[in-house]
């Protein structure tokens, strides 16, 4: 997949995919968006000290790195599983500026998110356990029950096959009762597919540049 670099408005880097005319993050701020949707409306809202997260779309590793920082600075423990079909190249990873931009400056941990082996769960820190699965989001089979799903695939306009009832049903099954799925997308077809998969929905204020986001809960 051909990709090019951009700097978003909060100074953090992101990637652009010309073939899809899609960005990996909001051009208004990659770190700002990721914190708002996944850390604040996801992990912080959920509020438990020992959680398991599944991410659809590892990409730059930003959501995973912010989760690791959360675990380390808030003294909670996170078991993080992430799914990715099109990993970044070494050069792309080197060009990302997240470790130098964030107050928790641990570039070696950010690099290990990318260099750690696929399909092998490792304790990156005593509080953050990490498993990277090289798989298509549609083919993933859960073997444990998660607390939170970060659903971060490309926009349904370019990847409609990933935002279906069938895919969401699988994530619904993978969650504990009371578990949540958070995503940036509030499109009508996405809301309908999530409801059909069994979720109840709440629209929340989005990050700067985006009016709303979604949190879906398993009853
Ligand atoms: C919006 S970007 C994700 C951004 C990522 N969470 C981050 O923090 O950089 C979407 C991600 O989904 C991945 N992806 C796209 N189609 C996929 C598929 N069918 N299965 C697994 N991953 C896929 C892309 O390669 C990309 O990394």
C-alpha cells in the first residue's frame, strides 16, 4: 500500500493513502484525536484498573502507545491485542514522531510495539501486555473476552466490507457484558450495523474538527 507522510495540526505525524484518499488520523491532530476517542472515551470512561483491549487497525501504533502510557502513568494494567493486515515499513515507523512529542518519552517501547513478533503475546512492561495479530479484521477469531474494542479501520466509504453487522457481531461476541466499542465514525449505516449486531449506542462530542464519535455498549 503506497503511503505518504503528513504533519497534522497538533504537530503529530500521520500517513495518507493516495489510492484510498484516506488519512490514518484526523488532519486536525493525530494525537489529539486518538486521546479523545480511544483513551478518554474508551479506557478512561470504562474506568477499571485491569482491562483487555482489542484494536482493529494497528497502523502507526499510536493508539497502542497512548494505551501503554496510560497503563504506566495511571498504574493500571492493560492487555492489548491489535489486528493489522498491512504493516508499516521500517522507514515509515522511523519517521513517526510520537515518542518525542509526548511527555512519556520512551522511544524504545514505541519501537518494540512495531518490532515485536506477530502472534506472540509479550509483556512490554509489567503493566502492558501486547499481542499483534497479522490478520484481516474479518477473519479474526477471539479466544478471550475483552473489555474494550478500538474500532479504527478506514472510513466505511472506502472499506464498506469492514463496517458490517457480521464484523460487528464478532466484536460483540468478543466483549464481556458491559464491554464497549469506540469509534470515530457516526455514519448512519455504521450505527445501524452496530445496533443489528446487538450494541446500544451513544453519540458523544468528537475531537476538534469532528462533531461526534460513537460509543457502543454490549448490554
Ligand atoms: C485508520 S488506520 C488505523 C490507525 C491506527 N489505529 C493508528 O493509530 O495508526 C486503519 C488501519 O487499518 C488497517 N487495515 C485496513 N484494512 C484492514 C483489514 N482488512 N484487516 C486488518 N487491518 C486492516 C490499515 O492498514 C490501517 O493500519
